[in-house]
C-alpha cells in the first residue's frame, strides 16, 4: 500500500488527475533546481520522481511522468533551465527524460510489492530505479553524442552516483516520516 492510497483510500478520477498535475508540477519545479553540467545538468528531478513513486504507486507515478513529458513536448518550460519542446526529448537528456517514466513506475511497483514502510525498504525502493535510470540515460547519450558507452557513462553516470544515494535517502526519510505522521492521526 502506498502512502497516497492510505491517505486517500477512495480516490475519484478527479483526485487522480489533481495528483498527476501536482506531481508533474513538483517535477517541473525540481527541474529548475539545476547545476549546469555538460552534457546533462544535475537537478532535483530524480528526488521528486522518487518521492512520487514511493507515495503514488506504479500506475499513478508513471501517468504523472507521462503528463510531465507531454507538458514539456508541447512547449511548456518544465524541463531543466525552463526549457520545453521536442529538442530535450531527442537530445543528450532524452534517455533520462524518457527513463523517468520507467523509474517512477518501478519505484511504485516496488512499494506495491512490500517495500512500502521503514527507511531501509523505502531506500531500496528509491535507489534501485534511480540507478536503473542511468541505463537509458547513458545509452541515449552515447547515441546522440556519438560516444562509446564507457565515455557516456563517464559523463552521465559517474558524476551522479553520489547524488542518487543521497536523493534516495532523503526520499526514504520523508516517506517514512509521512507514514509515522499518518499513523498518529
């Protein structure tokens, strides 16, 4: 069970739509917390996506990320550095952006399979998909920039590994704290 399912057991379609919009807004805001790096900026997007996956579950988290990508594709400035349009979805960041859908889904799926409470379980549920995001990120970067896979990994994986650990830990602490608050109600 996810925290959202526990807090809102009888969700309507309207509530789900509002959750998707709120989640995509959170990811858009987190994209603006950006450290310029080449070829892929460091942002707080993966922290937001981990939080969404840990709290929403697989389907709602994936729907949230699809909405986010659609918002960006139509030109809304939701991607890093307030960019939008098709170019980011086909450029150096493409593998990460498209991989966000799988990351969100897998995080939610792991929570639905029992990694839903306690710091360590939530940490694993947040970290594994976060690390798996590096696969499409490095593959797409390799293709777009014409680099070898090892060169792409050096550019798009190695600088982000420590951040992935920290973000998974922060998300796990936040959601574990959310469960504690929920139980006290």
